[in-house]
């Protein structure tokens, strides 16, 4: 290696290290990543305790990862490199068959799941109305045939069966309902949520478990509201070579009244909010987004029971179908709503409670303690 070449490589290395370091200091921190649809880590304030324990360095590492200059471009470059090298995964996302991106699901400790079920059972014991539990398997379980050969992921179906055996709540076979239609487009290829078609099959599983008449998809006209949806799995993966998803709806807005709480005060909402179709986070088209402590969907034309759903964002696209059999559907998000569930049931004349989560969210949500209040 010549002396000039050595100097060139050294200069290039210093430029890379110090250049990006300077950019990290000079450029303003970003609060939110539209590409990843999440809030980014901000600079952690050091304290004597956090420095001693090592927590500050851990938080600072997350901060650097989130705020690194040209982060989105580096993620995409890494995904291309992984693909060209023959790998089938990047950032915890598998490159599945049929242009499907599938999140890897890690196996949670049984003790964690037991703790979550304990909160559900506390609600069962302290509420006079029936309490149902529905765990929605992820696309990694239902579309296992699309995963790369030998791709490790949690055995969700076995764990769900074990959870159902352990709980005192009435259980709903969400997995069976979805597996029966695994050849259909029941999940988005670029996002972790189920599609409206998947939500329809999930709604019928719920209705049948509760003794209510199932819906007939033939009674509704499918409308495609966008064919340019790239979801959060697409953003996390760095993949840029798959085609976008379509978002479809079946249930019309007419006659359904929605009240949303985006803060402490109610406001008029809607089953569908068209303005979100112009944004990156197009899934927020359903009900106007997930950051709602409470959302109440009423259908005056339906003489049915009142349902309280303790939920994650999967229920956003499910709510239109539930509105066809329940007079009121109360969507309660414990991530931002810490009021007493038992008091809410009594104060609002609730007839049934449904705890409905995707497997991944149920295993990781730290807010289910609200159910025991």
C-alpha cells in the first residue's frame, strides 16, 4: 500500500467519523420519524446516578442511533446490502414470499404472559358483566408459509392456546378464524396490522363467541381508498423494492356517530378520516389515529348491547364492523387512559367487555395494570 493511498484512507476515515459527529452536534434533533411512524429518542440529561449505573450511556446510544444524520438512507442501504449478500432479514423484519415483509416475533417469558393474564383475571373477578379475551396472532404465525426457510419466530399459536387455558376470561378463537383464510389478503404486506378483510373475519369470530349474528361480507361494497400505503414494517425494514398496499373499506360511514377523545375533551369524530390518506401514516385513516384515550362509536339503527373494548390499534379497522351489531362500541386505550375500567363499565351501562390485543402488543404492553383498577 502506497503512502499516498494510506493518507487518503486515513483522511476519508477521519472525515467520516468527525464529519458525521459534527453533523450530529450541529443539526437539530428530530422529534418524530414519519418514515418509521414513531417518536425518536431525545438527548438524555445526565445525572450522577445515571452515569454511575451506566443508564446514561445506554440512553445516549439510543439517542445517537435515532438522531444519526441521514438515518433513513443508511437503513435503506443496509437493507440492500443484506439482500445482496443473500440474507433474508434486516432490522428484525423478514423478506417474505409474495413481497411480504414480516416482523420477527421474539418468544416472551411465560412469567410475563402470566402477569398480563393476571390483570385480565382481576377484571373478570371485579366486573359483573362477561369479560372476553381475544389474542390476534401476527402475520408471522398466520402467514408462516411466507417466511424464509428456518426463520426463527415465536410459536404464537401454542402460546395463545396455553394462555387461553390459563385465564378465567371467556376466550375467542381469533387464530382459527384467521388461519381459515390464510390464503387471502388478511394482513398488509408492508405493515403489521390486519387489513379490513382480516378485521371482518376477526369481527365474526367475536360476534359468534358472544352469541350474536355474524356479518355477511356480501352485504357490503368494497371501496379502495388508497393504493399507496407503505406501513411501519416497510419503514423499519429499510426495504424499498416492494409495491405498496391498498387500504379498503366495507362499512359505510352514514348513520354511525363517533365521539373521539384526543385529550380530555370530546370532539366529533369519524369512522374514516380522509386527510390521513395524504400522510405517511395512512392507517390512521381509521378513526383518525391511535392516540385516543377513548373513542365511542354509536349506531342508532342497531338495537344491540354496549361493548367496551380494551384495545390496541388493531381495533381501529375493526370498529366499523362491530358497529353493525352493537349499539355502542367504547374503545378504551390503556396506553393513554388510566381511569378505572370497572367504574367505566358501571357508569356507562356496558353489557360486555372485550380485551383484544395482537400477540406482540399483549406481551409487551406495560399498561394492562389498568384492568385491575
